[in-house]
């Protein structure tokens, strides 16, 4: 792989002084679509614009956190109102850049939504969470979020990363097409769930309620001129009932176990809301990883 990661459709990047600045789309009503993209990309994306905004915390409140100017890579530029837009590698890329959110997530329920520009390509564009020990810059192209025990991340290639282990999770994202990524952190149940264009992809990570260190939102990218805009940030006030359910469900792992308790139907229904009996995710084998790293992996419909 080249030591300079650029869009394959633009093999010879221009100096930043020669690049015309993007015009920003005027702020409109709340909703889905291609919000956050430059005006020049809206026509091209109109046929693939995502569905109207979906929020899994309907009873939550707005949580106006943003990205940290202190905890970020030198290859990250923050733009827009309240510094909510992240611009990676303004000239060209020779490594991996990340930025940490200001919001500490532990012991609460949080949802945030990222509108990703059409520049989806390269080794790894990642979304997730991490501790303050998670790296935010590397002088190499790598899956940085989840390379060790300090991060939990989803790559645009559909792979989950934690402790350097890769698990197949979803289909690879279409390259050079905008998308919306939602992240739901449940600090009571200890889960992290991802959404893509309004569709839930399922629980990605568990056991996060056992992490003592503060956890923060993190995004990173190896691709030049990638842009992500934080469009929705919500949190939910957690009540005693939810906390009690979390304690109970640490011992009840399946619907069959719950049924044996012979509880009243309303209680059974409430407890069953957090049961996920999907098959365990499969680890990526060395051949698949090699194919992914060289961008030869076929995009399946």
C-alpha cells in the first residue's frame, strides 16, 4: 500500500492552497438526507440520501457536547458551529488521525449521529468509544480504534475491533457515498450498538458497564479529506427500574431462562427488551484481513 492514502478517484492531490473551499449547506429543518455535505455533493447524493432521522432515545433530551480541541490528532481540523464538523487530513494522508468527544459516557444512555461525507474509502474509517488512553494519531494506516483494550470501534469495512481482534459485524460500506452512522451507548446494560442510515445493526459490544475508566466518543480516519458532522446528540435520564433490570439480566442470559422464572407478563416483557440471542460474531481470518487491507474485498449487495 502506498504511504500516501488518497481518494482513488483523485490520484494526484493538490496542495491545500489550490483547493476551493467548500460552501456549506444552509441549516434547514431537522431530518435525514445529506445534511452536513457540501453543496456540490448534494445533487450526486440525492438518489442515495438516507432515510429521515431515527433516534432510539425518543424520551431523551438534547445533549450538546462536541469534539475536544485538546484531545485530537494534529491532522484533525474542527469546523462549523460549536466545532461539530471533523475534517481529517486536510492535504493528504500519511497515517491515521482521531479525535475524542468531550462527553463522558459512563453510567448513562447516550445516542449520537454522524453524517459522513462521500469520501468513504481507504484502510479504515472508524466510529466508537475509548478511554483517554486510546491513541488519537498514528504514522501508519491502521485500525486504530480497538487496536488494544482502550478502544471499541467499527470500521467502514464492516468489522468490529477491540483488543486487536476483528469480528465480522455488517456489510462493508459503499465507497465514495455519504452515510449516516448512529451510536447508542447504554452504560446501564453495558452495551454499544451501531445504526447505519436509520437501521439498527445489532449490539456490537457488551460488558462496558464493567469499565471503571471514563469512556468517550471517538472517530478516526486514514482517508484524506474525510469529513464527519455531529448532527444529533441525546441522552436519557436513567431510573431505578432500569438499574434493577440491568442487575437481574446479568444472570438471565436467554429468553428460555427468563420464561422459567414464570414472572407476570408485564415484567417478563420489560426484562426481555434487552435480550439479544443473535449468533456470536465470527472472527476475521488472516486471508480475509489481507483482502480487506488491500481493498480487494467484494462489496456484497
